[in-house]
C-alpha cells in the first residue's frame, strides 16, 4: 500500500479486528460482512417459536430500509412485533448497525462488495492443497499444484465450450443423416 491506509476494509464480525482497525487505521471505513451476519440468524434465533418468520422479517428490514431513519424505525417495530427487545445479539447488532447495514454504508464506494464470501471460497480451495503445518517449500509446491488444478479446470471448460460449437460432419451422404444433423445443429445453436 505504500504507507497509505485503505479507504475501506471488509471483515467478518470480529470485535478484536474492529478494535485493531480503529486503533491502527482510524481513517479507514470498516464494514462487516453482511453474509456472515445473516448466516448466523438461524443459530441465534432458532429457539423462538416463529424463528422462520423472524428470519424473513429481519432480512426484509435489513435489505429494504431505504433511509437510516426507516431502518431504525423498522428494526424497533421488528423487535416489538416478535418480543425480541431483550435479545442481546440483536441489541448488539443494532448498536453496530453503522458497520454492516447497507443503508448506513452505501454512501461510500464499495465496488459492489458487501461480503467476504468470494475470498472464503478461495481459502476453501487453497485448503485442499495446503495445511497449517506446510513448510515454505511444501507451500510453494502445493501452490503450484493448486494453480495447475485451476488451469486444468479452465482448459476443460474451454474445451467443452469448443465442443459445443463444433459441428461433426456427416459420415455418409445419407439424406436421413443430413436431416438429423440439420435438426441437431438448429437446436444446438438456438
């Protein structure tokens, strides 16, 4: 980064990470991954009788509040409607709404990023090849294997795409074979 703090940073919901960012790079806008928060809803609220409706309503409030004031009002109405006013997890989320609720962050440029999910999938992919105990030499070798595996899959996809558009010539001059090929080619390229 050349000594410059990033304008924004996206992390999982982690209090120690939040404190470190505030202390070390206070001018950086910190955003929590909304996907991770929303993914926690079932485990945090499944003890409630109407947990499915609660999850749907919470999602609606989070994604469909178009002003900060409407979010605050909708959130409070949601808590009252389902008797969740004393729920510690929801109260803490409301306190931290400025770092995860879209309407509180959308006035900053995020290049469409709201989630760390894409990088999580890369970590998952790398973990198939590299372990925590890998030496530096093993890491480099396995990283090469990892890249090779990705390149192999890409070549296979390209080959599949080429095969899709390839027309196999008729083996005979039979009118039935020619007719079949015309019908097949017409359907294939529609």
